[in-house]
């Protein structure tokens, strides 16, 4: 075998999440009344467009999660030896971006480096000029051709993207029409939703086409200090951001939900204990707490190098622990919110009606309280998502974030600290990190908002009984 | 006397074009009270808000004129309009607790009006504030002026609201359901105050209400609203003597009272259509039993019937040739139903289903770091009662007297202490609570809060059955649910809907079905109709009554509405401050009340027959159950209080075999 699949800890968690997602989707599909709110989601243009964007990010993240190690050509006594470098399917897809590194900074779409250097020309004279890049625009004979070449490549890329996107839309539309309608048949998306989704698909396809075509010859978003392509760094950061946002949630959610509604519903000493715990926890400066935990973990990892086969698995374990630590320290806000909401709900008459039936406490919590606080959970989780991605950036700044070898928005923003202070300023690394994060968090927020609206029965009077 | 307010052709629309106030015309003369009567969702409040140009976003004035004291309101600029609001026309709202700013003292809030509309300043303001508070009957006004709204009771807050409204010396006072949130005794005080103020200042009053009793007591002219239109307009006496529109007739017929015992109330089927859901023809046609083809095709025109009396109904327009005939017929029907009333049904001997002796619910008051108990709120303080099988015991009292707490304590939702508590011969104290859950169930007050919005009807009904292991498998439970829905008069396909898709009355039916799902013998109904409109209330009362006959249920009916008590109850307990002060059969308690509190309560109820019952006015409010007065709890408010009343709590006195009263007035002769 020429490669060996590698399962990192974070990969396991991602696949678990994915499996849970697919299982619940399948479960919902079997039940008409649970499917109904999702149908309403499908009818909302905002939801579908933001879902499209989010799923593109998810796709990149998932491709980046399939890890493997390639076999080295030499064999050690007949046993295949694998490279110590862990790659992902995504790395393989963008090999050119990954491998074509320049010497140092270069601006987006530039053909030369960003700073002047002493160059020895053919005659042996020493000039002070911007040296040409090794890869960016290397096919051009003269730097003056750059503008027209960029324009031409951009245009052809847009056209190619539109073509592919149009083809995709056409195939999907044809498949939808030719398939017989299932179920009660009365349901279909309103036309304006489809129009919005088609337009969004075409725009995104054009953008991707342009980027792909340009990236073949240029560094579309420039290069960083060590000459790595910023587009590559931004795309790789997506996985780190998604993992920090979702795996942390896995830790926060059960803690916040369980403790919050238990405190609110049971009152008494349970409430006292839980309140004391989260009051104490939230009065400790969180950066301090996280830094202490991360540093302890770092020492443990450093003193046990034999635990890790590759540097990637070490960096990965550090990421997973960072998520755990972030999760354990950041559940208090949601917990407090849920406790307050539960205090309000427990006085409502339908809870008392359930109590008078002798319904067990656990059942009251799961059937009556949890569904009625889910909207708060959903919104605050998505809001927290952006906060967590930012927290990672702050922690990396302090030096207790992800492993320095791991690419993340945090490390990119952290690096930008020095770049912004340079003259002339290097702005593109920060701008790309900012842009990618903005699009990711914004579309996640919009989608969550649409989902919340679709699940609120008060906003969705389907039909009034006469 | 001249007309203060003259409204003609007022139309208010939603932005999507739906007309929620549709072509309303009326006028109010100086010193007169005009009542807008109608059920919720008829556009009464929107009419008032349109007049003051305070419409919420998304609602616009779309036509019509209104002259207030000779000024055309809809031509004024916004700045000039501000002088009108609070100046020429003032408004008081339904919920006194929410209409006062909690962080400003009462005086500051009144002073604001004075400074704006009376150009007053300095010490004169404070003096005028005190005067106003005295005028609305607030004792110790000089001290109250510096207090915050939270230090006042509900009735006091409404008085302060009235004082604020009066501060601008308005010519027109718009009162939007001013007493709906108040108890009967407080309601009587506030209505009396409004009448007195009107006599003193000669202002006009636009009274918005759903309560026919309040109309009968207050109004000179009445406009009956239905679905955004005035369907009938007449003077009070004409309206009470001979309502013309079928809707008005139905409203009167739907009122529960002693005269209708033993027969179903004339409930109006269905509910008020949502505002703006305009259909062709008469808006009431769908619920009207006199409707014929024309009613569904053509909207009826305004028809003037007599002086100052008009109606919007085809029965009275020239088109309907046989109009007189049908009126006569309807009166005939009325007569028949009166004749059919037979008074109280005969006593049925039955065994006592629930017997409770000396039930107490005390909530500890804790204070300090160590949470030491420094006192007890005696919410229920030694209540004994019996409920016979298949009968209705009604628990009457003002809010805060512990009625609901008692109901919950019986269901063991609140921990309580009792000397004995027997249900169907079994001792409940120390028994397994879960085993008894099925036998007693509760129907709650607010149908909007008592159904989980995230569960479908079938799931709501199934929950109790699953929890108590009733019916063995899912199929049997589903069949049972179908039966239940049939029993409470809901369509079978409503099983798979969510509660928010139902109207208030339908939700209350679901709540009743939920309670019935576990086949209880005793149903505790906690004000089940107080959140519903009159016409829907009649539907629910009919349902409860027929269920009682069908299933031989016992009810503990908790309410403050004495008309409902008269209609439904076999026995009545009157509660005051956690104790039962009088109990007996419905006839004994309601016809010949012995306790001064019961007498006051009964006289405070506004009657539609307009008979001049001598009113017993109660001063002040109910004391706090944390700190009850010594002796008889009612003594501080009682007109007949004697020295002994302030010294010792009166023991139970039997006046007849079934009638027991706790009052020193009746103690001497019989003990």
C-alpha cells in the first residue's frame, strides 16, 4: 500500500459528530411532524443560501480531516516505511498551493517580492530591485504583462466557473423535475427560494472558478513571512476553526444544559451548589485559568514524546485538549441563561399539569423543559462559535493556543501583529483571516436564525382550525 | 349639551389592507358615558388608539374624521396632538401594574402631567398632586405622593392612574378595560370613583369593556362591536330591555346566572374571526342561527330603528320583509327559555368523595445569611371541606385569598399539612401519592400557558396515560384519545396539531381532555373561564356541565366570578385570607348570605338587570397573609365590626344543617 490512513483524535470526534448528524437527519426523515420545520427552513432563501456557504466550509473541513501518510520509496528490511508527515486529502488536492512557497512576503497576485533586495544580474552588477517570485507569475516574461494576464485568467476563470455552476444547477434541476414527487406531493419550495439559491450557486461557482484559475499561476492572496501561500493557510484554518467551534460545543452543551435546567427546575440545594460552582468559575479570569491548564498539558505532552508517532498527532492532541479546556471554562454563561429560563418555565401551568399526572422529573425535564429552551441553546451556541474562534486567536497571541505548527486563524492573526507594524504594511494575511472568519460566522448565524424561526410554533401558524 | 367627541366613518387598516376598524361612527355628549362593548379581538382598543393617534407600527389610519371638542384630530400636527393627549383627552389602561413607571414616585409621575399640560411649577405641583390623590380616594395622600408604585396595591395603582388622567383636566377620558384586572370589590370601588369624578367634573367617558355588567352599571350609550364594526348602538335601557342584533341577544343569553341552572347556556358557536379576515356579507353570519342566504352574500347596512338606536343586520333593513316577525319569534324563544328554568336541581344523596380537615399551607419567610425562618405566610390556614360525588363545590374569593394554593395543595403539588384527608374512603396522608394521581386532576386558568407549545395534542393527552400506566399499548391509547377529543367536542384530526393553532376556547377543551385522559373522579377547575370571552365561556361551562352528568364527576370550581358560581355550583365556600368564612349550598350562600364579606362580595358584582342592589362598599384592600390582623381577619374592613371581632377569631356557627358561617354576628344566638 502506498499510503496509510491516519486517525487523529480530532478526526474521531469530527466523524462522531458527522455520524450523529446523519443519524438524526435519518430519524427526522422518518417522521413527518419533525420534518415539517425543516421544510420551512428549506423555504427560506436566507437559510438555503447561508447553508450553501456553510456546507462549502464544511466540505473543506471534512476533506482536511481525512488524514494519511504516504509510503517512502525506500524500504527498511522489507517493511514499508511511511513518511512522518501527515497529509490530508485536502492537502493532496491543493498540492501546488502547499508546495509552491516563496522566499518571503509577496502581495496578492504579485509577480515580485514585497521588499527590495540586492540582486546580482547577468553582468555581475548589483541592483536594488524587487526580485521576481519563484512561482507567482513565473510564466510571464515581463512583469508588465501581469495586469492583462490577471484580467484574462480571471475572466476565463469566471466563465469556466459559471459554466460548471450552470451545468450543476441544470443537472440538479433536471433530476428534481424528472423524479416523481414523494409524500403528500403538496410541498415544493417557492420559486424565489430557488432563484436565490441558483444565483448564489452561480456567484460562488464564478468566484471559485476565478480563484482556481488564478491560483494556478499566482498567489491569489499573497504569501506570508516564510513564503507560504495565504490562500492555503486560510483554507487550512477552516478545519481548526470548525473543530474549536464544534468540539468545544460538545463539552459545553451537556454541562450547560444539564446543570442549567437542573438548577432551575430542582431549586433547593442543587441550585445552590450549581450556582456556587459557576459563580466561582466565572469569577476566575478565564485566560488565566485556560493558560494554567494549557501549560500543564503542554508540560505533560513535552515530557512524553514517546506517546506520539508524528508531530501532527501531538499538535492535534493539543487542539483537542484546548477544546476541552475552553469547553469546561465557557459553559457558565449559557448555564446561567438556561437556569433563568427554566425558573420561568417551571412556574408555567403545563409543567404543573405534568406534575399532577405524576410524570417523573427526568421526563418533565426532557419533554417539557428542554424543547422549550432549545431556541436559546441554538442561538447562543452559534453566537459562541464566533467567540470561540476569536478566543483561540487571543490564546495563540498569549502563546497558550494551538500548537505553533498548526495552521489556524488565531496563528494568522497573531502573526499579523508584527506585519501590521511593518512599513510598508502587510495587510493581506489579516484581511484573509478576517474575511474567511466573517463569511463563516455570518452564514452560520444567518442559518441558525432561520432555523430558530422555523422551529418557533408561534411564528408558524400553518393553518387555523375552524 | 354639546357633543365632545364626534367620530364618523373611522377606518383603521393593517398595512396589508385588512380593515381592523371598519367604518365606525359614534358621538359622545358632554358628561356622558359611552361604552364600547365587545369580545376580545373586536377592535375596541384599536378604535381608542386610533382616536389618540397612538396606533402601533403596521397599523394606519385610513379614513374617517373625529372631532374632539371641535378640533379635527386627524388634521393636527404631531406636536399639537401631544397637547391633546393627556390634555383634552386622557386614557387609562387595563393593567395598572404595567402602566406606572416602577422607578418614579407616584408624585413625580403625576407632576409630569401637570407640568406638561397645566403649566404648573414649584410647590404648587406637589400640592395639586396631593389634591388629586385625595380626589381619587387615596388615604394618607401626603405620604403616598412620595411612594413608588410597588408600594401600592392593584386598586391603588388604578386610582393613581385615574389621578394622572385627571391631572390634565380632560374633557374626555378613555378607559380601556379599567377594571378587568381587578377584583370585584376593588372593581366596584373604581367604577364608583369614575362615576363620582364624572359627576364632579362633567367629563365624558369612553369606556371600553367586554363586561355586560359594567356596561349596565356605567353606560348611558352603548355601541356593540363585532369584528371591527359597530353592529348595534342604543341607549343602555333600550339595550338591556330589547337587544336587537342577534349577536347582542346571544351575548346576553350566554351569561351564566342562577336563572339558567339546569339548562345549557346559549353559547355562540365558534369564536370571533381574526381582525381583518373580511369575508363577503355579514361578519356574524357564520355564528348566527338567524342567518339566511342574503347574510352571506351582502354586508348589511346601518339601519336606524328608533331614536338613538341603530343596528347593522339584515333582519331590520327594509330588505327583510318579515323582520318584525323574526324579532317576535326571537323574543318568544327567550320567553320559553325563561319558563324552562326550574331553579336548583333537587339534592341527590351521594357519598363524600373528598374530605379534608384542617388543611394548612404555610410558606416560611426566610431572611438573613443563615436563611432563618422569621415568619410564616399562612396562604391556607385550616381549611376543611367535603366534596360529594358528582357535585360541584365552588370556592369563591378575591385574588390572593389562597384559592389556587388550596387547589394545588389538594393535588399535592404543594406540600401541605392536614389533620385528615380522605379520598373515596382512603386516607391520603402518608399514602403513596402516585397511586392517587389519576383520581384528581386540574384544569388551569390560562389555556395559553397550560399547554406545552412544543408538543402536539396527541402527545399532550398521552402524557398522563403513559405516566400513570393507563391503557396498555399505543393503539389503545390512541383510541382513547379519539374518544376524549369527541367528548370535548374537537375534531379527530386535531390530534396532530400544535396547541398554538387553536383558539382560547379550543385550548381549554384540550386542557379538559388532558385531565379527563386519566379518568379522574374529581376535577379541580382553577378559574377555567376567566381568560375566555363570554360566548366561549358559555361553551366551556356547558361542556363541564354535560361532562359532569355523563361521567358523574365532582368539581372543585375555583373562581371569582359569582355568576358562574350561581350557574354551576351545588355548594359554595367563601374564602378570605386563607380561611373559609362561610359555606353552604349555593342557594343558601348566594340568596341569604350571612357573613358581611359574602354580602359585600355579592353586592359588588355589577348586575345586568340594573336592579338597584344596595351596595356595600368595602374599604381598602385585603391584608397580607403574612401579617393578618388580630381577631377576625375581616374586621378592619367590616362595617359591622364589634369589639369582640378585633379580639378573637369567630368560631363556626351552624345556621342550618348545611350552612356554616364564621362570624360573631351570628354566633351569639345559636351557641
